[in-house]
C-alpha cells in the first residue's frame, strides 16, 4: 500500500542523504582543490538522483495500482459470468420441466374420449396434405380398431371438403412402437405413407408435440422469463 511506498521513499532519501554527507565530508577535506563549479555540478547531480529515484518509486506504485485494478475487474467479470451461467441453468431446468410435463400429458392423450376424433382429424389432414390416390396408414397396435373405424369417416370428411377419390388401408404388418426420442414409446397418432413408402407424413402425437414445442418455445420463454 501507500504507507509501504512512503517508507521506501524515506529509505531511499536516507540512503541518498548518507551518500551525500559522505561525499560532502570528502569534499570538505579536499575543499582547497574544489572549485565552486564542482560543487554546483554535484548539487545538480544530487537533485537528479533524488528525482530519478522518486520517479522510479512513483512508476512502481502506479504499476501496482494498475495491477490491482485489473485483478478487480477480472474478479468482477468472473462473478457476472458465474451468475449468468446460474440463471441460464435455472432457465433450462424450468424449460425441461415444461417439456416433461407436456410429454407426460401426451402419454395420457390416447385415453381421452376425444382421441378417436383426433385420429380422424389427423388422417384427414394427412390426405389433404399428401393428395395421393393410395394411402397406407400406420398406427400403434393398441389403436388398430380406433384407426379402422376412423378411416372411412376421415375419407368422407376429406371428400366433403373437396378431396378426390382415395383408397386408404391400414398397415397391420408394421405397427408404430417408438416415439421421437430413443427408448421412448409412441404416444399415439398415425403415420401416412404411399404404398411404396417413398412419401411419408408423420402425424404421431410425439411429432406434433415436437413441432409445437419448436414453434412455441419463444412464446413459452417470453411467458416464463419475460
């Protein structure tokens, strides 16, 4: 600190003074040999040395002060980054719980009384989007009977809305088992394909939730975090 520096400054001055008195002592002894000019030069040199030493001390003090300032800034910046990270982690946790809650609710959607109507709508929407003459519908094994009775209703609604003739069959050889994430079971809904499987429309509930989450995420974030 400052006191320490002043002490150094005193020490230095003291040392210089000691040197000076020693030189003066010598000078006195050789007074006869010394001219006025020599003494003048000596005084100038003494002043120069004292000033140079003072400057050195001042520069060292300023350097240390700057170092402290830089360290303070670094510490402050680290603290800000750490708290930002905490906030982001907390936000992620909240968003994950929102997604988890939605996924859990989705699992129960197929037990709801509106589920058969939902299947009809998903099939009809698929027919409208694909505009193919022949369509194969894939579903979960437990939804087989619901899908079978939904197909004619969906085809009728499709035609009423101006759709062309279409032949729709259920694929009983290959049921949907997996959801959108590895290891998760499909929550319901249907997949529509052409008989050659070249064109496919995924209208499973899992896929619909993924699309909804992607589209709604900014709104969810805004609602949660402002």
